[in-house]
C-alpha cells in the first residue's frame, strides 16, 4: 500500500492565522475564546436577527446580514492600554434561534465563531469529533480520513468531475467534495496524471492557487514523483464560508 507523505502545506503558507475552529449550538450556554484587541466575527448559517449584550460592560458590536462583529473595549490609562479580562454574556438571534455565548477575552488574533443550525445530528457529531482540536490538526485528521476513504456518516460527500488547470504537464481532475458541516471545513479530492514521457515531480505549492481554492488551509499529495501516465491523489482542505 502506498504511504501518504506526511509533508503537508498548512495555512501558514497562505498568510492565515492558525486558530481552532469554534462553533456554538443554539440553546446551549457556550464559552468561546475571542480576541481582546481585534474585531471578532460570528457567522450565522442564515440571517442574523438580533444581538443583545450589556452596553455597560467592555464590549461593543453590531450585526449585518449573516454576520455579527464583536470587539472588546480598550481602556487608555495614561500612556498604557488596558485590555479586557472579564468574561461577557452575549446573545445572538440567528434564524429565530437563540445562541447564548460567554465571550472570554484572550490575547489572540481575530477569530471566527460559527453558529450551528439546530436541525440534524450531523452538526453535533462533527462538533463533538473536532472539539478542542486546533485547526491544523482538524485539517490533517480530515486528510487522513480521505486517504483511507473512511468518512463518518455525518460528512456530506458529493462526487464531481471537473478539470482544473495547474501546469501543462499535469491533468488535474476534481473528483470529490467532502463537507464537514458545523466545522466550516471542506475537503477536495483531486486525481492528477502525468501528461509527459519523462518523470516529473509534483509539489504541494503547485496547488496554492485560487482556482484550486480561494480559502485554502492545507494540501497533501499521495505521491510526489510521477512517471509517464502515472496518477496519484491530492487532498485539499479549505475553509468553507457560509453560503458556499
């Protein structure tokens, strides 16, 4: 059996911060860590209808369409800036469902928190599976599942047949989408084949292209060296925004 190469290009190459994906289910009091100095985003799978928080505390925010944006106030004391340290309660109304969130100010970059629809056990199963797992480990976990073609029943799998132009000596065919609902991640499985007579070398960086994914997080290639007419698989994990 061929062995999947452990060299995986992660999102750090794409200029994206490595942060664990956080999700919140309705009617469950949930604590989330968010930046105490940057604007944080909460994504609703439908329409964000209201946002309630105590204006007397050190938190501000607004919502529009499917997003809510939260920022902790920074207090200026003389020449020093004092950042928020106290937790705050936040209520978001998304598609008629109420999400109760305890925002925990943390010295970290801006983060995105996804609100999970109440319908369907698959969301809960996926969230439970990836709970407290950093984003880079989530991507690697999904790639390993794809390599063995052993997906949990909670994943949504869609077959595809779409060619993508990467380089002239490769035939690149998108074969499958795998959506991990509730986590906001999608895996794309490609089959690539050599179109030349000489041996060629394929690199993960060949796939850092917008026509492969506009929000790419990780790439893994099963075999990096291809002889004439040989094929291999490429696994791409991307961040799936709402509505996609």
